[in-house]
């Protein structure tokens, strides 16, 4: 029987993913809950949505720890006829706390981009943009142990990720040799102009928009640059959950940590 409380989860999460390492625009940490509440079971998920909140409540979880913050942008009402208000109300009634570890969990060793780099077999991976800790920072860039054709590398990515409707989208010559790889877990088109990305053979990220992707490819025709691989935002970040659960469980013996079985990628089918 666990004698831990929500305060213990907050303490460990702060040590693993310090709030002061989050981007200035981010909203991480405790969203709802009381430090003194007992902590016996925790569910981890990428998103706080109706399906994962219901899953947490059905599980009897005392806390739901998500990657994406529920209240990232300004909210002026938590009335239950609003989507976010309804979720908050359900969590409070079910005595289930809500915490978020977002950009503070993207950058460190064992974070979202680091886990993705390892899953894809990158050697000597280092941040594209280092933080105060040289081992932490935005994205990763490294090399494959053995060069691969772009198509084969894309297939490796597809094998590493949970299946989604959008799959793995590739822009580039399928026979192009890939050795140097840059990546960013989550939406990373802001890094398309970074020198480390431009010098890579391929850049892997999510939510690539039409114009930034097109402009990057056109620039590559003039001065060289990477092929582009667009992957599901949810799929890429879901890889972090298992390791996060294991680290938390090691720090809080007696507390059960589970990873959500719900896929919160928003797309249901394609025609």
C-alpha cells in the first residue's frame, strides 16, 4: 500500500523535468489537485482529452500526468458547457489530479527528442539548440551507424512509431543516402532554417505546414538541404511515456504507473 501523496509526485516530476526549463510561453506543472491527496495509481498520456480523462477515472487513478498542458492558452471559464471546463470538473469530482510536463520534458536526456533519436538509431546525438545543460536542448542531430536510402530510413521510422492514419510522409528522393539526421519531437518547423538542420541529410518532425516545407525544399535546390519527413505529433511524443513511467515508478515505489492505451491522434480515417 502506497503512503505517497500528490506532493511526492510533484517533487519527483520537478526533479526530472524542472519547470524553469520549460519555454516561457508554456504552462506546466499542477493543473488540478491537492498536495495532500493520496497517490496510489497514476496514468500517463500525451493529451488530456475526454477519452484519457475517462480512462484515468475508470482506472481509479489519483493523478493523470500528460505531456500537453490542458490550459496552455487563456481560459476565461471552466463552465461545464465548455470542453476544458467539463474535463476539469470530471477530474475534480473523480478526485484525480492533473499535471503536465511539456517543453520541460522535451529537452532533457530521456526526454521526447532524446527518446525519438534513440529509437531511430542515431549515434552521437546532441541537441540542435543546447540549453544550460549541454546534454539537453531543443531537438537532436546525430548520425546513423550505417547510411540508408531515404525510403529505408522512412520505413525504419514507420516501424518505430505506433500506426496512425497520417503515417510517415516524405519529401525527397527515395534513393537519397541518409547518414546525418536532425529531428525534433513535436511541431518543429521553426527549426527548418537552423544550420544543424540545413546540413543534415534529413529532418524529421511533426506538423510541417505547406509553405515552410515548400520553401525549405526550394532552398535546398539552390544551396543544399535536407529531405523532410513529417510524422504524427501524437505518435512521436507517445514514445516518451513508457520511459517516463519507469523513471517515476523507480522514484515512488508502491505507486502504480500506467501508460494510456488510448490513441489521441485526432485523425480517424482517410479516403
